[in-house]
């Protein structure tokens, strides 16, 4: 397996559109001619002549309503929120395999033409972000921001240091007792990992100064919370600001079992597990805000 194929096992997110149903308008009532005893038919007022060429199909309003709902659904999915599923454990224990997320795409990206009304949200250290995978932009990944532009980053015995100070991380977990020189003491250029993207392997030295990694302008250094089992910026590099599309907002569904757990980190369509959600649901995680 090539290095590039191995880095593509990181978790990426797949979108789930939610179209609405159309609502048909009621049929128009047909005109009636009322007759009573003692009155001849001709005594009733003459019916108004039918206006030809102006009668609309009965289901026209239903069709319009259906396409209106579809258009609004596409707008919401494109600019506001999008659904994703977590297929791997690289963000444990914050995000678990089988969590279904709603991702807020408005906070960091805003709406077209709304820069003055709805300015972009500021990305801060510790934020969890969803972004296009720099190695393969067709995939989405979710990680936590550790390094901001201009920061100096290094790891020593699994502890993250930012600008010379250890970073307090109550969200980070370590599940591997076996030491790894590259993973645990990054950027240890004497260490080596077969999971490193080949382009990053050659570029890494350009960003190292005094044993620390310097984050360039408009880029971010991200890591998974499950530090010993996450292919993150240590293995493939920085995330450009333009690649960040949103932040996970809430877990709207969580399922357990073989259908939710996959060996691949590539995010998959959530519809594949919905049929079994009642049997596999983790009800205690429903509607949990993500921090």
C-alpha cells in the first residue's frame, strides 16, 4: 500500500441532503346553478362565460410547492448545515464511531455577499473543524485546531508544546503504550513513519526551526483527540484556511455495532445505517452539543 493510500484512510465526511415533500393545493369548486320550486331555469342568473386560456392545471401549486421545498433544502445543505457520520476513532472520546453530526457551515464561511452582515467566525485554538482533506480535496476530515498561524509546535513524550509552553488538553486521550519516536516527539526528523505522506516528508524540513514546527500564515496545525491513533497534521501537513468549511454543532444520532464501525477512516453516507438505528442507538448521546 502506498503512503498516499494510507493517508487517505483518515476520516472524511459525506453529505446527506434532506428534500421536503410537496403539498398539493385543493381543487377549485365547480360553479353551481341553484334552482327552487316555482322558478324556471331561465329565471336564474346566466352563468359567466368561461375564460379560455387562463385556467391553470390543478396540481400546478403542488409542483411549485415541491420545487420550493427542494430549493430551500439545497440552500440549507449548501450554505448552512450538513449531515456527516464519523467512521473511525481518531477523535475519541469527543466523537465516537457511529456519531451522526450536523455541521454548522455558516460560522466560518458566512453566506455569499454577507461579509458585512454576517462576518466570518474567528478560528481559535481548541476548535473542532471540518475541512477538505489537503491530500485529497474530495474528502472531508474532522480534527481539532492545535496550532494557529505563526505558532511554534513540538511534541515531547506525547505532550504538546505551543510557543514553548505545554498545552492543557483535557480532551486528549492516549491508548497506545508502545512508544513511537515520530508520533510522540514530533517533529523528530530522525524518526520515521510509513504513514507520512510522501510530499509532506520532503516539505517538513522547510517549516522546522530549532526543533519546532512553525505554522505558516493562513494555515492551521490540527490533531485528533485520540492522539495515538490519528493520522493528522503530523503525517500530511497543514490545513489552509480556505479548506475549512464548518464546525460540528450537535450529535443528532449515535449508533453502535458493526454497521457503524468501519476499519476505514473515510467518512461514509449516513443513510447506510439508518435502517438499524433503533437496535444500535446510543440514546445518551442524542442531541449532544460538540465542544
